[in-house]
C-alpha cells in the first residue's frame, strides 16, 4: 500500500528531531456548498533538525517512531 504524503507548514521545532506540521485541507460543505478550511497538526520526525518555523514541508507516513510520531519529513 502506498504511503500518504501531505504538505503543510512547520509551526514548532522546539523538540529534538521533531517538528509540528500544520496541514490544511479544503473541501466543499455537503449541504451548504461553501468551501470549508480544516486544519490538523501532525508531529513528524526531522532527523537533522533542518526545518524552522514557517517552512513549507512535505511529510510521509512511516512506522511509529514514538508515542505521537507516525510521520517523517521528506527533504525539500
């Protein structure tokens, strides 16, 4: 099964080898037909602490690295 890839913005890099990525998705409301924006934060593994707050990154699913980390940053 292919791994999912998402794109988002780094909102935090306070922890070692971890970044928090805010991923926003847009969809049309089924009843109101209005465009709705929803966002979700993912914690992703950043091996070399290379990314800073505000960077646009792509993250990919991976095997669990810790209790909360299930994603890793793809080098951009």
